[in-house]
C-alpha cells in the first residue's frame, strides 16, 4: 500500500498549551477509527506560552508543527496550513477543544457531495456578547455574498485538496472562506456540529476583530465582483458623482444668470466635500487591497518547520 497522505488536519494555535495534548489524544482515537493515512499540522501562531513545546513533545511522526515568528492571525495560520497540507482531504479545526473530533467522519461523508463543507455551530456555548454580533454578521455576509449557509465563521471545515490550494487568505479573510470558494465556482455544503464551551485558555476575539472583519467583508465583496475590472465599479461611481456635479453647477449658473441669490450654505458644502473625500478614501483603500491581493504571497515568517527538518535542511 502506498503511504500517500489521505487526510490533513490543520489546527491554528495561539496560546493553547492546556488544550494541545488532550486534543491530540482525542484526534488520535477518532482517526484510528477513520482508517485513512493522515497528518496533523499544528500551526503555532506566535504563542507566548508553552504551546510549541507541548506540540513538540508528541511522539508521532504524523504530527507536524510550523511555528510563526510572531502572531500573524488565524487567516495567516490557516493559509500556511493549506500550503503545507498533503492530504486529498483537508480539515481545519480550532485548537481549543470547542470543536469535537468525533464529527470528522461526518465531514468526510458530506464531502462526497460538495467541494467544501462548513461546520455550523447551531448550539453555541459562547457569551451573548459574541453570539449576537456573530448572528448579525452571518446575516449580512449571507445577504451580500449570496452564499446560503448559516455559519460562516465556524473554524471547523472540510475541503477537497484542490479547493485549499486555490484560496488566498490574509487579514480576517478566514471568515469568508465559503464565499471565496463559492466565488471560484466550488460547491459549499454545511453540517451541524456539536460545539463545546471553552474550558482552558481565553478566546482571542473581541469587538475590534469584528470591525476588522467588517472591512474585510467590503474587500471580499469588491474582490468577488470587480477584481478583474475595478473600473466597472469606480468608473460607475465616478461618473455618477461627476455628472451630479456638472448638473448642480449648471443649475447654479442658471440661477445666477436669472439674478437669483444663491446664498451661502457652509454645512452643505462641508457635507458634499466629506462625502466625496470619503468615497475617495474607500476607493483608494480598495485599490490598495487589490494590489496586495494580486501579489498573492504570504508575509509571515516561519521560525520552525517540521517539514523542512524531515528533508534534512
Ligand atoms: N488563533 C490563532 N491566531 C490568533 C487567534 C486565534 O491561531 O491570532 C487560534 C486559536 O488558538 C484557536 C482558534 O484560532 O485555536 C480559534 O480562536 P478562539 O477560540 O480564540 O476563537 P473563538 O472560538 O472564540 O471564535
Ligand atoms: Mg474558540
């Protein structure tokens, strides 16, 4: 039998020292039943606790670890895992024991029907300060991207290998993987998964990540619709604003000719000025994102890589 890897499990880790070994044990038990050749890739996203040492202490050649120079965020960690993964099937899960390894066989089964399958934490054990904004976010993302799933942000997802090799992640883009995949033409399924409360360690997400996530929703939407043809968006807005400007000027000139007093409206002027400047800033930002996105290279630095070690480098 060939020793080709059939399944890759990717786990982004940032300060999860108390969860590493327990998760490994439970994964080991489930994966022994699944009967596929596998690798478990921990991506240590700049942990400052003993996470890395804990991972290194696992004596199993199927366990790989890539350690980042500093904390770059979950999207970078997943992106790196995607690049390293060798399995035909790739599964991502959080490293905090909130995602249960027992769902893996169901994910694999569902992949027969779809290019990727997303988990849906239908019963969540997180504080309402997190679940409420997340419900709004899911609604908004569904509305804007047109992808009809319930839970975009669940870290538990399964893919055929060809999907992950074609997705470029940075910022808070991991929230929109189903949209990015759908945009590429892949089919996206969803299964309900059990979600456990976090017992050890702390959640790394707060309001500020949500705000960043919102900006990235705008970016993703822009990239989705106008990546290849930015002029079709900015040109449209530009013409609309420009024509309105000409129209207003002609009207004012007409008033002036018939001797009407135009009057001074400083607040109105300020309003118009700010609107136009605002639109300029957003478009400039989007163009910047477009350039960054097109470069298509990751800017994380790897401090330790067990794949390199195996190759004797
Ligand atoms: N994580 C990461 N980098 C970060 C933040 C989080 O790799 O900058 C990992 C974290 O260790 C966990 C997963 O991403 O394995 C999900 O994080 P968390 O549990 O904090 O998010 P939540 O479940 O609260 O949304
Ligand atoms: Mg969590």
